[in-house]
């Protein structure tokens, strides 16, 4: 009796509820995508993709199908040998995105469980060896096809669903289907006919992933439209034209680092760590959010040249890459849409400096100066160049001294690249994995433009870990880096042309005072007018005065760099796109989940204007200047990510979340005459 009630009443009711929920989330996603698909100047109104009622109808169809799919003799499992993957042209616009959770992709009929069991199953799967499932060859391959890209819409669909859509046959034996799906689903108008191809997928034994965990719902990220805030609205309406663009920062987790540190990923199903699984996922995510500027960290060199760069090129990006020095195989990349920006300059920055303990690590950064390209219709308008920097700072939680010195080098390069003829700065966007948490001294240094570091324990700088219990700790001493580096305490290069101009080197007062009593200084120049008692007297060396000759042995060989006592500064006025807190959840934002612990270490900083007298408890206040923050993709909290078994998971293929922000850069009129 109870069984009958369960089967005939509760189960269908639960399914109906889920379908409605799905429809609700899909509507929200559509709203979001409608907003985010526009990168043009002006507004966010462009809406592409299918209409919402159509979407709901499709969902209903899917739900009906799922209902029949429960029987073991399900006809919905296709014969893989000649699977015909059908893609809708609107796929990339995201209308199908929510229909393509793993539950849709992974069509193993045995695994259909209730929500409570799903999470248990996920955890069991994560902590156990790949399970043996008694599935036929074709079913196993279906999983391999389908499970390879949660963002992908490689869903064998009913005729009803694909009516009026392009149909593409894919030989799944020869190509990674997820990659193909990604490539083929790309808007064919904008992609060159020859898309890059990848090596054939390794023979990966993909065991069935948990099918019913609604990753897309758990990991849902809202688009926060900040352009509707009164303060921004007021500014935006004053300046009718803005050059709008989107910036993404993403640490994509280098595969070599996964292989070398597998014990960091014990919580992950082995198959989702496979590069052939992660690559199409990462590409899809990037493709989906469609940034105009892409700053990547942990980009493995061979993957960059063989896979990422060719793909990004096909997507309309111009790409720049800098590998780490030393033996590590990854580095950072900055890509920008060449239809929207033109390169003015590119500077790779190596932080490694031989012989300097404080700069003996192999991290790198890149600094680009880009000219935004206005459409022809705005030929009488002008927009300022934009400086984009990207870096991955040292991880070691104990070596904050190195992290700070690395930042100083990058900021000096940004200062040089972004400096205008008038001595101001073009707008700057600084992206990266800084391996430092919000409100750590390193974070405060970037945001407040100043840090007093003298005597600070090195581990404190990044706030990653508390080493206060340790007896010995390295302390920061001033100056943090030697003057020989040619960088001032203000994180600016020492102007090299200054000595050339005068033909002399600049020496410190103390250094020059050494020569007061040397024989040359005591000799009376012959042309000096003789004034009795004044110019005829020889200076007397005080009894304790050291002999100049002895001091001459160690003259300061460096150009004079004014150094303060343990305070470093920069003048870039940077503030963070994210606030590091989710007010609605009452919890901190998280950008990465090392060992299941959430932390923010990734940032997008941008140039703003400090508010006069705006200093709250040592924290500077800013308002937007020429560069306006119009929106951002919300981050998630630790508890939410734990529901999806942390990072990476089958849906998010890195141990970091991507950061995405939308900006508007003021367009001004060119003054005539
Ligand atoms: O924090 V990261 O992960 O941006 O996600 O940056 C570094 C770390 C990356 C490059 O060095 O490798 C990770 N324990 C945990 N993670 C480590 C460790 C470690 N000991 N060393 C490097 N990484």
C-alpha cells in the first residue's frame, strides 16, 4: 500500500516539482544570459536563444522522457557506434545549459536515486575506487561520451526537441565528443572553418559519475548587475557613452600540478581530474561567459601551445603567454578579443632575480597596454588605453616577504606601462591568483596603497595560515629588497635617465660627507680669493674621524634610491571587484577550495578614485572613476561548494572558480581644433 502511494503519488509529484524548479532556474539563467551576451557599447538588451515558454516546453518533454527512461530497457540510450549528436545552433547562448547537467548527460538507467541518496553517493564515489558497473559496452561508451562535459549539450534529443535545429553527425570514435560538441556548437558564422583538433582521447575508464546531483543548481552563480545602483546610474547617465567589456580571471589548474600533488585531490573522482575531461569543460565555461579579456593562471605550456592558444585564436582572441622560469611547466596567459582591442605594448615580468633571497622564486606576471577599439560610428570619440596585468604569486604561506617583493616588481612594471605623458595613470585592471586572503597585509597593501612591514612575521603577509605557534619565524626587515633592484619603496623604477641628463651619479648625503676631510677637499683651490681667517684656514679633522681612505673601500656603488624605514607604497589606486562577502548568505566568498577549505586568493582589482577623507579604519574608500564596474558574476560560499564535493567537481573543472566582471570605460569627445 505504502509502496503504491510512493510509486504513483509521491514520486511523480517530486518529479513535477523538480521540473518546475528546473524551469525556474532556466528562466533565471535566461535572464542572466540575455544580459551577459551583450558586449557592445550601450546596453544589455540583446537577447538571443530560445524563448522561455519554448524552454519550459522542452523541459517538460525532458521530464516526460526521464519518466520513461527509468525502465531498464530504456530506448533513450543510443547506440554509440553511430551516435548522431544533434546540436541546436542556440546552444552556446545557454538556453540548453541547464538541461545538460550530468543527470541528462549520464544516462545510465541504474543510477536514479532520490536527492538524499545522491549526495551520499557522491561522497562514496569520491572516496572509493572507480566502481564496477555491469553495463554493456555501448552503455559504457555512452557515459564516456556524455560524461565528458557537464557544460556541453551533447544530449541525444528527441525529434521534437531538435525540430528546426542544425544536425551534425559526429564520429565519437575519432574525436573527443565534448571538444567536438564545443567546437561545433560554436556560432559557425564567427569561427573559421578549420578548427583546431586535439589528440584522440586517451582510453579513459570513465566509471559512471553521480547522475542526479544537480550541480548546475548547487553551483548556480548569479549575475550581479551593478549598473543599476544609483551611484553608478548617475555617473553613467552623465556620460552617455561607455566602452563596455568583460574581464575573466581564472586559475585553470595546471595538469602537471594535479599529477604532482594527487594527494591534494583525494576528494575527487579520478576521472574528473583527467585533462581530457577538464579541457572541454574549461573551454566551455570560458566560451559561455564570453569575456573580452581573459587572464589565466596555471596554464601548462604544452597545453597552451597545442590546445588553448589555437582554440582561443579561433574564438577571436589574440594571446600572450609567459611561462614560469625554472622547471615548473605552467605560466600565465592574457588573451583579448582583437575585434575590441589593439595591442600597444606587452611586457612579460619574471620575478626571479639571481642572488636575491627575496626574489628567488620562479613566478611571473604579464602587463599589457591595450587600446580599446571604438566602432566607426563613434569616429569623433576617444577612449583611453587600458592596462591589463595578470599574475600568479608564490604559494608558500611562510614566504610573505617574497610575495610582497613579487608584487612590488609587478606594480613597478604596471606603473611604467600605464603612466601617461602627464604623469598620471591609464585605467588599470590587475587580475591574478595572489595566494593571499582578503584583509591580509598583502591585500591591504594593494588596496590601500601602503604597508608598514618592518618586523612583520613573513607568514602573516598572506593570511593563508597561522604559524604563530612556531618558535622561529622569519621577520621582514627594511628595506625588503636592495636598492640594486632599481625599484623605490613607492614601487616605481628608479628613473634611469636622471644620471645621464646631468652626467653625474646621485650620491647620498652620508656618502658625500665621508669626503669632507680627504686631502683633495682640504687643498685650497689656487683661484680662491684669499680672505684671512676664512679661506686660508685648513679644515681640521676631528680626532675620531675615520680616515677617508678606509671608507673609500666601500663606497655605495648604487644610484641613490630614497628608502624609507619599512614602508612600501604604490600610487595606482586599486580596488577590488568583489567584496569578499556574500550578504545574502552571510558568509565569505570563496574562490578556491584547497583540501576542502574555502578561501579567496583570486582577485580582479581595478583603478578607482579615492574618496577625499574616505578612510574607514585604515581602509581606503573609493568611487568609480573613468573605469566603471557594471557587473560581476557572484562567487559562492564554502558550504555551497562542499555540497558539490568541493573543487574540482564534475561541473567545475578547476580547483578555483572563475572571476568575471563587466566594466565600462568612459568615451569622451575629441576636442575639435
Ligand atoms: O594556491 V594555488 O595552488 O594558486 O591553487 O598555487 C599553487 C598551489 C600552485 C603553484 O605553485 O600549486 C599549488 N600545498 C598545496 N598546494 C600547493 C603546494 C602545497 N605544498 N605547492 C604548490 N601548490
